[in-house]
C-alpha cells in the first residue's frame, strides 16, 4: 500500500509518519505540507526522522492549500503515486484535495472536520462555507467502535474529532440502550497543548499555558455539534448537550468526564454489563473496574482508550471518564485504524505500541 501524508509538518502528520513507519503494509511515497520549503523531514522533525531512517526524505511544498491552483502546476504526483492519501489539514483545506483524490479513484482519510457532518448547514454554522456539500451526507464517519462494518471497503472516511472520540465512547452504550435522561448530559474535557496544533499562537506559548489551566470555547467549541450529531443518531432523536473543553499544561492527552441522569430503566440496569457488552471485545477500548478512573498518562503514544465509570446514588447520575491520546486515538491512530479496515488489513496493524511511562 503506497500512502501519501498531506499535512506532514503538523503534529497529527508527524504521528502518522511515526505509526506508518512501523506499519508492515505501508510505504510512504510522499510527504506533503504547506510552506514546507521542500525541506527534509530531518530538518522539520529531526528526532523522528533520524530514528526512522527518513532524515533525507523531502517534505514537498504544495503552496497554497486553500485553492485549486496547486493541481494546475503539475504537482499531482503525490496523489497519482499513492493508493491512499491521509489529509491532516486545517478545516476548509481538505475539499480541493478530496475532489482530486476521489476523481482519480484513490482512497482517502480526512483527519479534519470538513466531511464529518451530515448536515452541511451545521458545518457552515460552526466552521466555514462548504465547497463540496454533495459528498457530506454519504461520507462514512470513521468512529470504528460505532461504524466498523460500514467503514470496511469504503473509498473515503471522515476521521472523528479528538474530543468527540472520548465523549462519544463514554456515553454511546448508555444512550443506545435508552438508559439516560437525554436532556441532562454534561461533558467536560481536558486536553494537552498539542491539541492546539503546531502553529505559533499565543495560547500555546510556554508562559501562557505552563502552570495554568483554563476553560475555553465555552458554549461555542466546534466539537459540540459533532458530539450532538453522534448522540442524536444513536438515540434516534435530537440531543443537546453542554460541552466545556479545558486546556491543561501537558503535551498530549484528553481526559473526558461525562455526566448524565439515569432514567428508570437505567437505575434498574447493570451498567457494567452494558459496557462489557459493547466494549468487552474491543481491542482498543480498555474497561476499568467499576469506580476506578483512567489517567491520560496511561495512553501516551498509544491508540488505546481507557474507560471507567461510577454511579452517584445520591444524585442518581452516572459519571463516565475516558482517557486517550489526542494525537493517536484522537487523530492519527484512529485514521490508521480506519485505513486498516477499508483496506482489509488487520485492524491492529501498526497500532499495538505500549505507552511511554512515566
């Protein structure tokens, strides 16, 4: 399998390179990025490049990713030479690439938000105007634990958001079984600074984020409608939530805490048995004993999600915590997991690495 990584100079792109280097079925034929200056990977990510023996591989510069002009300059080899293309780009940047990739009959996985929403109006309300709306409704959403059979054999997959993965997996079984008061859902998530991307911005400065913790995007974070879309599809009715993300002074990882009131059916149900039924055979979801909660350190550098829960009998609320690595299961690892499924590989190929600890 020949693969191209577009957006190779960002954090998610670097994680794709790290994972694909150890994937027995993949050969990286092109690494592509905006404003890379055609530098080598050794110049952009020396530690990664030297360890992988890729220090001299050129990261090709495609110029302005936000216009179709790039495809009129004879630079389409990065698509033509690949069987599958990973797109690790900012929102709004994937559309011209996806058009060309699918037109050429190639496979693609988009790590961005451009094709995650069934309703284009929702995307445009929270992001930007969509230039390829006809593809949105039929694009398969790549959350493997929910859509495994639909993902298999597809040409194009929209990879889920990082916060969304932890939040959706936390409550999906309970919503699916009709155990919650759907109007009571509150989700808090804490993320490491790498979630903000590699670009220079004030929020990511050491002096701003070190020894500090803050909520941001309160009532307005763009992952909110994606979580609501997932819950609504599972519930069969519209679900509205409160979602509040927090920035914490660590490099990577997301800890999500989801709260919801149990309904009558939920109060009478064995919740541990429910989680076991849905996730007991999922290799990348690790269930903890009732009352034990996960930690982000357990997931660092891995594609695993840890899940723990408890019930507050005093308030009749279930509290579910998930931990994952935002750059792996929240981005690149989940994308490779999707690639494995659409290409007929072992779903675990390239993804069985253990965490770096401590």
